[in-house]
């Protein structure tokens, strides 16, 4: 049996500039981090029975990978299955469709499970990205897959030709501790399909919408000051940059925010948060806020009035990992 675990991610600056319609014209840049929240895939090699048993959304028993119901697993099996009997099951720390990069982490964990090793996280990231963007045609970028596969804090730069350059970001233990204390994640109670949220932005960039392009240029420009703030430990500046990112992002598409999220965000700022943004594409899901410790109780209470619950999270966790579990060989006397 093999257990493959891939972390969810938090994007801090530059999100959206990794989308191919933008990056292929202007190049993209993202600063983000893996978290200690994860998606886990368990792979078992059975001695008999159907060649594929995939218990994901529900259980499929089949000899044909194209008959697997879950689209991500179906695409992964069609591309990376070795033909030997396999049982798959998955578990996640968050509800899918909530902006934490769970679909990418699922693909990363699937690829690593089917490959049986994690020695090449960049290769795993590329193959996982291809499942979403090529096999399934989803209008998403590569940042989620790379942050999940690599772990830690990273700057990702996306060339016009599709190449991805990665650079680890050095964050001191003291700053990491303060990030864990002051960056709060809240589940708003809503889910959405990131591909549908991003479709409008994708089309606007394709059509050369000047306002959308200018906003994405400005979002990309936030990566360097975010790196400076992480390096110096200026968490108040991180909050301000998150706020700037969010205000720019809201103009990318009407689907990015909702009236409920807007009201919750305003109340969070009134309660003491310095800034924040919806994680991922937007449209609901998880709201990330910078909150000085002395205002934590007020902000948590303000979000609770909107039905949002805090999710404990730590940044900078390890990337994709696989562990082989050997069956018991007997009991010692």
C-alpha cells in the first residue's frame, strides 16, 4: 500500500498571472506557500478483482479507466496507470471548491500515487497540471500544482513559452511563527468551481480587455513588495498588500466576489484586520486575513456573524510525499 499526501496552498501575491492567456503574452509571477492542510490518496495493489476500484466521490469498479466517474482520476489513470490492478481512495482536509487549491493537490497526490515515488516534484507538478489544463481543458494556471508539489514558500515565474522557474523564499522561523499567529483563514460556507470563476477572466484577457490587463499587471507587480515584506517580517504590510490584491482582483470578473463576502470583509476590516483576500479564483470559499493578535477575538466574532468559521492553518509545510506501507508478515511470539 502507498500513501501519497499533497498540501493545499495559499497564494500571497500575483495570483491569476499564471493563467496561460496572460502569462503567454506578458509572463507571470506568483508568491505563495504550501500549508499543513492536505489531500491524501491511498493506493493499494489488490491480488484479485476488478483492475480498478476508485472510491473517490463514490466507488467505481471497472477494468476500463475511461469509465471512472471522477474526471481528475479518470484523466490521471488514462495518462499514468501502468495497467496493474489498483485500488484508489482519497481524503481531504477541506471541502473541494473552496479556493485552497484542492483540485491541484488531488492531481498532484494522484500522479505521485500512480508513479509510486516523489523524487521529481517538478515533474509531478507538470503532469498534474496537464491533467487539469490539457486533459480536462480547465482554464487554470500552474501555480497550485507547483506550490503543492514543491512545498515551503516559493516565488514562481511563468515564461511566455510555458516554462516555470521556481525559487525558494527564505522565511525566518520567527516570521513563520508570526504568520501562523496573524494570518487567519476562514471558510465562508460557500463553494464554487474555479474553472467557471476564471472563465470570464480568461475570455477578457483573450479579448485584450484593457482594464483586466492593467489589473493583472498591477497584481503581478505586488510580488516584489510581498517578498520584501516576508523578508523583513512586516506583517502589517503583508495585510495591506493582500488588500490591494483583493481590490484589484474584484475588477477582473463579476464572479470573483459576492455581496456576502464583501460584507464580511468590510466587517473584518472594521474589527481590526489590516487586509485580506479570497483564496484562489474567488467566488466564495476561504477568506485569508491578516489580523494583529490583539484584534483576533473581534475579527473571529465578526466573521462568525456572517457564518464563517476559522480554519487552523500553518504555512510553509512540506511538498508532496509518498510512504510505502508494507503488509504485516506475522506476529512475533
